[in-house]
């Protein structure tokens, strides 16, 4: 395409307008990284915590020290009770009648309950208890099953939605408000080029947006991408097109930024909450599931998670892809019918 | 173009447009000849913008015919758009683009026309070519809008209130540019509510009021049709007697004497005879003059005479 082609010029203008808007750059590129970093740090996997407990006799303290997850301090009964009361220790063990043991702890405190189980297991085993069932622990700490692995596809989907809807909505309504659309329509510009230029500039920015979020996830948190990169790219393009169509529909008639902004938030809010960005959408009551499953963002996030974390192929994601294609077709057709060119 | 030269560049017949309960254009007839600058003059709300936007194919008329360069909306839209240069009243071009980027964008829509830099030179914005649109003054923005209208080397230029809101210097600069386009043989239709603009730029003027043309002709013809050549206006200090207006009316060459805002206003045909006679009469009545003004009649006076209102009365 030569550089004087109207579609090239229109797309270039979209791109320039976006790049010269510092706020837009922040929300699209910096914000998702800050969010992922913040949540990643908050929900990072810490090594299992060692609990502090108190024992009042050396006979009790010695076998308890065999348990690595307990930090045992031997204190006088008075000191032990004070330490328990002000939370310095989670449990106090003291000798009971008939060579038994008494645990003092707050059973409403999870640390107290855990300490009770650990302490009792250590004492019983030291006294010669044999566990009849052999048990083996497998720790779930490898990449692909942590909260950050769940979160990154969610953030990516949310970002795809936000940038497409805001990008389309604000730019179109602003141009309409400034009578710029009317001025363009007064030239020989083919109208579909105008709409197409938004889609093309979105695709260009998409490469950067998706790259930033996935790159950050991979480099900082080793979030895996098990599915094929090509499939993931297609999925992102389809998602972005679907949200572009939704944004176009929202912007098709609005005359003011306020009206458009209200509409955009009304459309996006249910998806921010319901589509499983930060927690699984399965947590909503089953009666709501059909509605939640039909939302475009749910389909996007489900598909992204399946592709990135389970390596699902596009063929396995047919239901989600079908939902997205449906939204795309309906929104685009409606938007073209309703679009106000002045 | 010998054949088209005989044809009207724009022909509007019995045009009608109603918005809800407001009749914006009410059975309008117009004819603009090739290579003439035609002005639609009228107060705000007279229907000028609706008329020009119907001619530009941006608004659909309720009824009536519009023929531009021998073509019609919407069937010939693609061909027409290539040949029209349009400047709208309220367009705000994107503030984040530079002048050159904006002109290149508009240039890309037209099959033929001068290069972007040449058009920028035409409107004397060379020094601002790399400036953001947001940093331009009002006059510079208006010249940029003009550049965007000129990129397709149009046969017909539509200018909707090209100088509204500009300072006098910027207005004069824009007038000079429009005069150059006139000399280049383009047909121009412009709307304005400035009578001096219409008088200076337009070969012919249609005065519009309430969606209708109430007067049509060259500015000179219009002025001659409704009033004498000159207007004289004076203010008088307090004198021993009340001013005798009837005696003033009796002077040869003086007509339509009336008071307006504390001064006295009259139409005068022969200034060099009437003014000495007027001064003599005022001296006889012992009136002390505080102010005396004469000016040639303008289109404003035509509008006032026809409607009893001023052009810029809201």
C-alpha cells in the first residue's frame, strides 16, 4: 500500500493520535504491568510458615523440636501463658495428668489449630505411634498452577477489552463531537476506510499490548505459554476484533464523551465482575452460569487460560471461539446500521 | 469548459427543510454562476448553514431540487465529492496532528490536486507545517481548514462562515486568500453574517431571513435598490429649543429622518449639497453639534431596511 493511500493515512493518524496521548499509553501499557506486579507480589508463594509454640517442661520441648514446622520455646508456665495471650506463640503445651499433655490454644485461630495438629503428631510419633496409612505429599509450586498463572490470562483479557472499547469509543465520539467525522464525510473518503483504520491501528497496538503483558508474566513470574503461539495470537486478534465491534456499537450514536463513557462502563462492569478476571467465574451460582458463559470476556479469558495453561488447541476452544464470532457479527452489523456519520 | 460555462454551477429550486417544528429552509431558489463568488448573507438562524449543507450533500432536503456542477446528490456523490472543496463551520481538526499531517490526510482522499506542501504554501502556513494543530491561532486554524478544502483542486468551494470569531487582522488575511481563489476562476459559495465580508468578497449576494431569500443582486444593486447613497448621523447637545426634525426633512436631498439611540439619522443623496444645508439649518435652530458622521450605505442598511432588524440581533 503506498503512503498516499487513504487507508494508510487514516491508520497512521489513528496511531499518531494514540501515541501522542500520554494517559492512553499509561492505561494500556503501564497499568496492566503495575496490576500484575502488585497482585503477583501480594499472592506470591511463601515457604510454609514456621509456627511459634511454647512448652513448659524440657520433657515436652524435646520431642516437639523434632517437628520442623514448629519453633519451640521453653518458658515458665507464667511466661508461657502471657506469650499465648499476646499472640507471641500460637499454642502452649503443658504436662497433664497420667503422663498426658494439655494444649492451650485459640481454636478460632487457624494457626492455633495447625499448631495443635503438628504438636500432637510430633508427641504421638515420639511416643511410638505408627501411622497405618502411608501418605506422600506432592507440593504444587511449579509454574502453571499458581495464582499469578491464573491472573495473567485474566489481565490480558481485561486489557484486550478495555483498550478496544475505550480506544474505539472515545476516539469516535470525540471526532463526532468535534464535527470531524462530518468533515471527513464531506470528502471523497470511503466511509468503510474510516472504520477500518480503527481496526488496523488496534491490531498494530495489539502486538505491543499482548507482548507487554505476556512478556512481563514470562520474564518476572515464569508464567508458561503451553499452547501454540500462533493459536494464542489468533485468539487475541479475534478477541480484540470482537471488543472493537462492541466499542463501535457503543460509539455508534453517542454525541458526548459523558454519554459514551457511561455506556462503556455499563457494558464493561458486569464483565469485570463476572468474567473471572481475578477469581474463577465458577464461584457464581449455577443459575447465573449460562449468562456468564455467554459474555464475551468470559469466553476470551476461558480460552486464553485453556490455551496458555493447558495447551488447548483452537479446535478444543470451539465453544469460546463461536461465542466471540457471534458477538463480533452481531455487534458489527448493528453498529454499521446505527452509526451516525455527523 | 465552454458548454458548462453557460450552465449554472449551482441550481437550487424550491428547497425545503424542517427540523422538528422549525422551518430552516422555506422554498428557496438560488443560482450560482460559474466562477462567481456568491454570498449567502443573513443573521444567525436564517437557514444559511442548512442551505449550504444541503448543497454539500451532507444534509438531505425534505423537498426541492439541487444541482451542483450539473450533477445530483446522492446518485453522483462519488464524482461530486472529488470536485468540491468544503469548509464547515464548526470542525475542530485533530489537535495532536501537525499541519502537514492533517493536510496529507485530506490530500489522500482526492484523486488529483496539488501536493500537501503546495497547499500549505497557498494558505501561507509554511512556517507552521510542523506545528501541532492545537498550537495554532484561530486564524491559522481557519487557514488550515481552507487548505483541507483546497487539497482536491476543487471546481467549487463551499465556505461556511469562514471568518466568524477571528480578529480583524486574521479576517483580512483570509479575505485576501479567498480573493486569490476568485482570481483563479473557482466558483465560491460562502455564508456570512458580516456585511463587510459579503461586500468585499461577493460578486452577488442573496440576503436570507427565515429560510427565504429576501433580496438578491450585486452588493451595489442591493444598496441602490433600498436606500440612498449615504447616511448621515448627528448628535446634538442641549439647545434652547427642541430640535425641529420636520425642517430637516424639508432640505433637498434628505430623506427618512428619524431618531435612533439619542442621535438623528437620515438618508442623503448628494452629500456635498445636503451637508452644508443641514449645518445651516442646525445653526438657524441654534443646535450645538457634538458629533457628525456620514457613511456610504452598506448591506447592513439594506437588511435593516428590509427587516427592521440588525444582522447581529440575536
